[in-house]
C-alpha cells in the first residue's frame, strides 16, 4: 500500500478510538497514523484502505477463520438476497417486532457484534448516538462503511469471542443473526457482558430450533445449501441459551419467536432458488405482508409461542 493510500484513508475520531481496546491485552489504543497501537507501542494494528482496524490478524480463533472464509465467499450473494421486494417486506415485519422489544432502551453508545453490513445500526437510525460494529468479514465491513458514512459509527474486524472493545463502555449491544455462527457461546456472552455498562441491555434476533419440525428441516438444508455451513452454524435452543446468558451475568427478559410459514416462503432466497422468482410477481409485497401478519397470529396461539423460526431476545446486565 503506497503513501497515497495512507493519506486517503478515513481518520478515526478520538471518541471512537476510546471505545477500542487491544483484544489480546485489553490495553488502550492510540492513533499511530495510519494504524492503531497500544500506548507502549508493543502491539500495532493496521487499518484497511476503508479505514477499518484489522484486529483479527492477531486475535482470532480457528473457528472464526472458517467463518471469515465462508462469508468472504458468499458476501455478494448475501447482500443480493436481502434486496428482493418480498424479502424487504418480511424483514420490515421482523424489524417492527424487534423495535417494539427495544422500546425504552438506551442507545447513546451501541455495539453491533457480527454486524455484517450494519443492519442493526440501520434499524436504529438516528436513535444510536455513536457506535462500533464488529465483524470478521472485510467484505461485509467495507459495505457497512459505505452504508454508514459520517463518522458517528466505526467498524472494526474482530473475533466475537475476543472483542476489541472497552469494558463497561456500551449502553446496548445488538446481534442480528450472529449468535448462531458462534459455537463458543459461553465466551461470546461473557464478552457481551464485559462490554455492557451495568444496567445495559443485549438485544438479539436469531434462528431458533425449539420446534421439532424446523430442527429436522434445518438439519437437512444446512447440509445441502452452499450458502450455509453446518459445521459452524447452529440455531439457538431456549434451554441451552438462557442458562448460558445467566452464567455470563445477563438476565433473559424477553424470548419471543416470530416467523412461520411466511418466513419459509419469503426469507430463504439463499436456499430456495424458486423463491427468487417471487420478485417478478405482481403484488408480491402485499402477499408478503399478509403472510407476515398470518405468521404473527399463529405464533400468538397457546402452545405455538415457541414454534417460530426466529427468536427476538432481550437480556439485561444488572446494575449491581
């Protein structure tokens, strides 16, 4: 990389650098143009041409390396699958449900873990005062930087189980579809608890397989689809997840499932190839909205409240 590249690289704001830490030692970082370094200079972290700090080169598990390779390969397909009109409509329903769960939360300082292209920050919009997004995929992060200009939100490459973030620095942490990519969930939840302020809140939306039918179908699909990776992806289970949150010092306050037949039809363009043809159907947005409302009605019936394909969860870190 030549000197011209260094000069064109976006600068990181001082208040954003203050939220970052060396993922190995936990030491504070300072600007060491064009990179970041610990105060004593013993560790130095490069930044990409987009200005993204690259912490994963030093602190990254073998499992996370597999995820990095997987997402680098599918990044363009992932973005494309979220751009279909029926997918956008169903996501709008999911976002509305998540925002309802976030009502009353504090978002002055936000971390989005496994952020991809920054979907959590896009959902919050102007409600997020400032934030840091962490992901392992440079391609995803480059798209996130493009979608969130202005310096109020910074992005960094890092491992979710060794976050390059300061202790007790964030009012809220968000994960949208990231937990099921992390097998070391005990380590993940401990890291989230570490970076949350006392009284802070963890919000998540993830695939869940408490309903036996979905568990069976997913076991098949995860092995057939080139987009999915059965070795590193595992949907959540209530009886497993809630105790792990508690062990990390996080109290699960909300566990609501959403997504049923409509989700299967309209939110799996990466797996169900015929799904992509729906974008050519007249009135597909209205049809999708109908199925979203139907799914919502079904999952409010007694005995089916944990039968959804996704869970929206809220877990809090106690004040004491």
